[in-house]
C-alpha cells in the first residue's frame, strides 16, 4: 500500500515535475483547463497504448476506429442527446451563482456521511421540485455567498454548439461530440461490411469528447474537454447472456486498472447502478470506483448493457439498415451492445494517486517515490554519468538504449540527488556510468523500489531491463 496524498500536494507535485500545467497559465488560466507537460503527455500516451494493446491488438474479437469529432447533427437527435442530455442547474437569488443541484446533494451526502436522498432520487434525472425541496430542507448554502435562497433547477443542455460555415453568423449548427460511442454506432455497418466480423465482436475507439458542465472540478477528474477509451461490444442476446457478458467485462476491466496500470487495490471497488440510476434503455451497469482524496468517484464503466437502443435509433432516423445477418442460421436482427468505457484523465489521476509514496530511508532521510508500473512510467531508464568527464560515454549508451526504452539523461548534481529526482518522477531504473565502465564495459543498475544496485555488462543491459519490466 502506498502513501495517501492530498489533492493539493498532488497538484503541486505535478506542476513542479512537469506532469500537468494550468491551461493558458500566462494569461491567468481558464477554469478546469489543463495542459499535460513532458512527463504527463508521455504517461497519458503510455496508458492509452497499453489499453489499446490489451483491448484491441491482443484480442481476436476486436477492431479499432477513429471517428470524427464533428458529426451530422441528426446523430445527436437520434441518440437523444439534443432532447435529454441535460444537467439540473439552479441559481442563487442572492449572488446569482449557478450550481448543479444533483452534485450539491452528492457533496452534502459525502460531507455528512449520509445516505439520505431526495424523493424520487435519480441523480441528474431527479424531478426538479424534489431536488429543491431536499436542498431547502437541509439548508444547503450557496458555495459563493453562503445563503440558501435557490431558484428551482432547470434543464441545461451539456453539448457545445458551434457553426459550420465561413461567414460570421451564418452556417449550420453542429455540436462537439459529448461522447465517442455514437461514432462507433453510425459506423457499425461500415465496419461489419469491411471486416466480415462474426458476432460477438467489439469496436474500440480512443478520442476527445466535450461537455459544457457547469461544475467541473477536482483537478482533472471532471473537465469540459476530456478523452475517452470506449468499446462497443456487439452480441446476439439469444446466444449470449448479457449478465454473464457483464461479469466477463467487469473482470477484464478490473484486471486492467489493477494489474496492468498498477492501481492500489484497496482503493478500488465495483458499484452496481441502482435501478433508478439506469438509463431507460439499460438493464444493468457496473462502475469501477476509486477512492480519491475527495471521496469515492467513478473511475470507469466496467460494463454497461445498452441493449439494441442505439443501433435501432440510428436505423430508424437514418432509414439505413443496421442489422446483422447470422451466416449460419440466416437470422437477421439488430445486435445488442455491452459498453466498457474508460476516461483517460481519471485513469491518470488514479494512477498518480496510487503511485505516490513517501518512504523513510533513514532517521533523517525521507524520499518521495512515484511507483509507476514500468510499462507506463514516463521514463523507463535514466542514464547518469558519475562525473561530467564521462558524459560522452553516457550519451553513447543513452543513444543505444533509447531505441528500446524511454530514456532520460541526468548529469546535474550529486548522484544521490539525481537518484531522488528520478524516484520522484517514477523512473524504474537508473544506470550509472563510472570510470570502471571504461575498463569493463559494465554499468551499475539501481532499482527504484528496492534501491538495490547491481553491476551489469552493457551487452546484457537491454535484456536485463526487459526482464525486470514485467
């Protein structure tokens, strides 16, 4: 188990070490907009690459897709987003601050360790009058001015709207996609025809999505611009039991976040959606939650059973056939769908929190260590010349290793300080080039987690590192 860190500590560490910066920082920033620095962008890429390798490349029943962010507006009418993709927002009459009513209830429950809920509770779908009555009963104050004087919540559509056209004020209304899933559904027939896949099979996609949420926050946990890794897994409900399939995807999703991303198992749990939380087309959804510093929060959807809703809606609205014909029975039907969905930013946040550790080395020496799984560590190997005179030989070695590993050269400061710097950014291996290297063509390899050191021949170094990365 690693050391728990506050969100403030994590934000400071990420800024100081180049994981995450405030967006538009030199202009005072933009609320809940974040830029990923040299280490952060590499960590993000490593998470996505590992997900793609695990979920697509190493499976015979999966293919990939990259659909457009801008789509025909009819897509969002068919999917129901135009009519019902809303949040319940209310205004403080005293200071005019606008807040999300259902999130106020969530925060009140967490702060008071209470399970009390409004009447007819259904999250953001709770009737506005019931939300307001509960908020007034509990005298929940405005976070801006502290008064409790609210308007009744009203529905606010979360999609970003823009114009497609070159003339200011003219052109067609289009939306930035609020999810990646619909790009998969509208391409179902294209993928089916070109790959000749047999059910069950999945289509996976990694891409940006945008939601104009009024109360984003908790660092990169909830942002208006985010990245999703989603799978739509198509199957025949007469031959595949959706409950068994959901259990399979729960196991697969948990194994990915726990075993491959190296998250702290004690901070992970499954949470089945209550019946009143489920979408009208769903019979079952299970999230994986992570214990963040602000409480338990959704990390990903381990599996969400969407039935045949999406393909049926698009078939109806487009008048195009989106059915599957079984080559063995000649039966034609609209497939059902199971959806595992992962938010990249949330995964990264949980990875950072799981990796952070403070270790007492001696009575007056404590080190900060990011214990990333080697597969996703931003830097795999740091090459350290013992003194500057050995810089050329160290550079030569780094150039050889960089063809197989993520390498960083570090020649500033004492060797002890350099070890600590590499510990703090999570580098699994430090390779020190010393004067003996010039004689025996060997280097000292220092392990991040144990701090143990071994002398390894340079000719054997790549194989040695690979063997210790599992």
